[in-house]
């Protein structure tokens, strides 16, 4: 059972990183022409967003697997914490799905994808902001418990904590390069925890 939980925990950052690497980089998302040009690489744009959206579904499962390990160690996690993570993951997945599908659909119909980027504005930004707040809050509360109980030890405690802060703050940067920060941060959080749980199985 622990091996399965460890595999799910490790799968989240790897899948998220793969998705982010597939998405063409948009240096400045406020420049809708740049975003539209990136979306013209339709296969990469669609696949990257789809993989990253799927990753957040697995991210909710990964957080549940960590919570189960904490429960085994007599440190049960409040249900609200997992609800925050699940709601945040759902918002991330929704935002990534819309961002990935809408521009490609417009291109397929012969319409410029700038229409989507011009019109979505605060709708998509708000979804991502909500996802960041909810997922980030649940994640940092979970990580504090992981560190406090000694699930990760030594230098890895600082790696996990700093990576969590990076994961929450990276989306503030209005650039596609921020996604790489999120990918790196997810690896820094979930790989040490997953490996630690796998070793104790």
C-alpha cells in the first residue's frame, strides 16, 4: 500500500514537469500576440496543458497519500486541509484545460487565438489565482506536518519548505518561465517525500 502511495506521490511532479516542458514558453503573458504565437504550436500547446491538468488531479491523490502516511504515524490530517488541496487542484486543472483547449479550438476554426487571450483576461487569471491560494495553503499546511513529524529529515526539510514557498509564489510572475519554477518546486517537494515514504514501506 505504501509503495502505491509513494508511486502516486512521485508521479505528480514528474507528470507536471513533463506537461510544463511540452508547453511552448510565452516570455510575457500580458503580450497576447506572443501567447497566440505559442498556441500556434497546437500539438505541443494542447498536449502540454492536458498533461499538466491531469498532473494536478494526481496531485490531489498524492496529497491524500501523504495524509495517509501521516495518519499511520499518529498525526492525522484535518479533512479541511485535503479539501483545500482538492479544490485548488480542480481550479488548476480547469484553468489549464481552458487555456489549452480554447486557443487550439479557435485556430481550428480559422480564428485568431488572440480573441481568447483578449477576452479571457481576469477569468482565467482568477481561476489560476484561486487554484494557487487553495492548493498552496493546503500544501504548506501539509508540508509543515511532514517536517514536524520527521517524514523528511536533515537538509531535505529545507529543500521541501523552500520548494513549497517557490511553488506558491512562482505563479505571480506573468511569464511562461514561471511554469519552470513550479515544475522545479514540485520536484523539490514531492520527490523527497515520496522517496522517504517508499523507503519506509
